[in-house]
C-alpha cells in the first residue's frame, strides 16, 4: 500500500494535541457527572466537541495530517462517544435502548475487524457521511445534558439535541453499512485479482 506523501509521521502536531486533550477531558466529564454537576459536564462535552471539529479542520487546512492522528482521532471519537453515551444514560438524559442501538453499530464494525486484519485490507477513510454523523452526535450530547437541567433553556436544548441525536444515529448506521459495503467490495476485488493470477 502506498504512503500518502501529504501525511506526515510527526507525532506532536496541533491536531494530535487536540485529540489528546479530548481524551484527557473524558475523566473530568465523568467526575462532574458523578458529582451531579451537569451543566459543568455539558460545558466539558462542548469543549471536547470543539476539539474534534478543530483537529480535523487544522489537519486538513494546514497540511498537518499524520499517520498517528489517523489512528488517534477515531479512537478518541469512539471513547468520547462511548463514555458520553453511558454517562447520559446513567443520569437519564438518554434512554438505554438508544445506547444499545448506537453501541450495536460499533459492534457491527468490530465484527469485521478479524477479517480486515487477517487479509490486511486497507481501512477505508472516513467519508463525509461519517463526519456528519460524528458532528451531529458530538453536538447533540451537550445539549441533551443541558436539557436535563430545569431552566429557560430546557425546551430548546432538548428539541435541538434530539434532532441532532436522531440524525446522528441514522447517519452513524449508514456509515456502518457503507463500511461493510467497502469491505465486501475489497474482498471481491481481491478474489477477482487472485482468480486472474
């Protein structure tokens, strides 16, 4: 597999630092949630969501995409989403069944990992739909948490938060199905190549 000349091997780049910050904010979020400081927990989520937006924007805009970042960013996103889903379900801001729907999508992706690893298939790049799904979910979570606190903001936060949640959930599953189709297509091409040889 050829290496993209536009991708650097540097570890310490601004986008990678932002991804690390997002990971470091997760335990802070958990502590705030467990101590019932929901608005502060929502603020931490909002900052974490902002780092997700900025790291991709900076990486692409300033040519700072790195191989380490290509691995770190999705891991940070998955941990962020998993921790947030559990936290929101724990405080009652998200129904447990929706958590199961979202986690099932990741389980579906992981079920293909042994095949992809064994055959050394390239990992398909994150496409626009995947970025849109992540954007919706990362935007929804702080709003759902804010909506769990009574105030003048509650109704508006819940309306926008749930709209983003439903869009994000649908797109999240669409990306999973696209990934499965890409893996199937790579397998078909591999078999065709092997048959020609």
